C-alpha cells in the first residue's frame, strides 16, 4: 500500500461509490416507474459492494463518510431529502 495506507484506499473506493450513487439517482429521476424496492436492490448491487470491499481488513471503527452517503441514498429513495432523522 502507498504512503496513504488504508485511508487512501478508503477515499478511492468512496469516490467510486459516489459515482455509482449518482447513477442510481439518475435512474430514480428518469425512471419514475421503478419502485423503492427495486431501487434499493440496485443500490445494494452497485454501490454497497464497492464500499464493503475488503472491509474485514480495513473496517475497524466507524466510516462516517460512508454512513452519510448511505443515509443520503435512503432519504432520496424515500423522498425525504433533508427532513429525516439519522436514525
């Protein structure tokens, strides 16, 4: 691993996950017929594997950036942008 260590790795996979997050948002906007369940499955298939890759090795502690991205996606899918509690 380079000088950045796991933090560098986590930042790279976070950036990849954000790109896929944008794709899911585009799908949600363009294909309004997709159900929340279908969009959740798309999220779980496209984004979560990227964020969870090798988490057994580097995954000690909380990764707040990933948690924020996950909450944003949930809010967007449910249509509760900005007015939902984190829990």
